[in-house]
C-alpha cells in the first residue's frame, strides 16, 4: 500500500515537472518573438534612414548634373578658347646694344 502512494506521488511530481517544462518553453518562444519584433522595427527604421539618404543624394546629383549642363552649354557657345595676348618682345636694337657693350668691355 505504501508503494502505491509512492508511485502516485511520483507521477504527480512528474506531471508537474513536464508542465513546468512546457510553460518554460512557451515563455521562451514568446520572449524570442518579442526580440524578433524589436529587431524588425529597428531594421525597418535603419532601412528608412538609408532610403532618405539615397533620395537626398539623388537630388544633389540631379542639381550637379543640371549645373554641368548649364556650364557645358555656356562653353559650347564659344567655338574656340579665349585668345591670349602675346607678350611683347624687347626691341632688337636694345639687345644689339647690350651685346656690343659686353664685347667692348672684354
């Protein structure tokens, strides 16, 4: 009779342990789902910021391309490069006079 009570107590204890394991597993699943939702929100926020940066860069590139087109249009209106004035050379007489003075001194 004593042995019958022992097995009944053991099976009740075993049922309690199995129930505790099942509840703990369910709690772990719920917690991991919570973490996954938080990570998904964070990734979505990062993705939105990247998208905003990309649109900002695209707008800036379009502005630059428009400015380049304006500059190219202005430059294509000119057929040649602007002419530069040549430097004036010293008159030939002064050079000849300097050479003569050098020869005379030697």
